[in-house]
C-alpha cells in the first residue's frame, strides 16, 4: 500500500513539474515576443533616421548656418547651439526648483500645503506643450513687448513642462531611501538639512540623475512651445536674452514644412537635424549614467 502511495505521489510531482516547466516556457516565449514587438518600432525609427540623415551629416552641416549665399547647402550649427543653450537654461531653471520641491514634499511637507503642491504638480504634468509656450510668451510680452521671442522665453516654457517630471521622479527616488539611514544620521547628531544633503540625496543621486535626463529628453524635442516663444532665425545667436533663437526641433519642422522648389536639400537637412537631435539625447543619457556611477555610493 505504501509503495502505491509513493508511486502516486511521485507521478503527481512529475506532473506538477512538467506543468511548471510548460508554464515557464510559455511565459518566456510571451515575454521575448513582447520584447521583440516593442523593439521593432525603435529599430525601424533609428534605421530610417540614420539612413536618411547621413546624407547631410557632414562638416558643412555643423559649421554653417542658414544665413548663407543663395545656392549654398547651408547648415544647422545655429540650431544645434540654440538647442544646447535653451536646454541648458531649462535645466538650470528646472532642476533646482524640482529638486527642492521634491525634498520639501518628502522630508518636510505635511498638511494642506503639501497636498496642494502635489495636486498642482499632477495638473502640470498633463499640461499641453503649446499651453506652456503661450503662458511663457504672454508673461514675457508684459516686460519685453514685441521682442519677447528669445531663447530664455523658450527655456521658461520648457521649464513649465520639465519641472513636474523632475519633481515626480525625484520624489519617488527620495522615498526609496530607507528610513534607517536617516535615523542613523540623526542618532549621530547630524542636523536634518545635512542628513538630506549627505545621506538622502547622495544615496538617491543615481535615480535623480536618471529622472532629470528623462525630463530633458521629454522637453528637448518639443516644437510647438518653441515656435511660439523662441521663434525662427537663420543666423547664429549665442545670447538667450536677445533676439530669436532657433532650436533643432523648430529647424527640422521648418525645413520639412517649407521646402523650396527643389525640396531634396530641405528634406536632407531635416533628417540630418533629426539625427543630430537623437545623438544629443543619447549623449545626455550616457553623461547621466557616468555622473550617476561617479556619485553613487555603490561605486565607493
């Protein structure tokens, strides 16, 4: 009798093992299929952008602006510099505000004020980009009048879009820091502000940097708000506080939307600008990974 029971138990275990293996294989197939399906659009996008953008990805493209003699190929150095300048000012405005707001919500915020800030951050996350552009432009018109279209106006518009993303991502990273680290610091007599700077922020710096880069990637390709705020120019402009400043998204849009009689050179510049924009985003992400690795406590 015991032998029969043992054989039955062994058969049941073998059957369960086969079912588990079958389920495991099925889930692996499903996961890999989903991964491949998700990868197809990305690979296709990169292939199209690279293949069409390489035709004008040359020295002339990165050494000249569109303020060239008629018939010259022209370039996008003014748009590249405009993108870097506007994005730099956007990060300079958004990162401190977003970081300090997240620190307040996690470490100090209680009651109605914290709930109100959280509510408005959630609302700002869903604001259409053109609304942010109109808001920034209307504010600058009050002070500068008709000359309100300039780089800093575009940076303020992009900051409206970037700040809530920075707040949300930083807030989540700060909440992941174990309370035991804070309590250990307090037990040693370290003040709260120094604990936040040396322990909390230092522990979560890798996640914060990733969130900031995602936020930059969110705004660096915006076109509508920059059309309203920074405008379009064919010459180089290094001063974000004076005159119009072209960015790569606006440059690509203008080249593709308003081609000349011979449209091929315009389309080639548009695709080269798109490829440049993709490469800038890639470089920013690589820089974020390097910075996060340097300052992360795990690297020490």
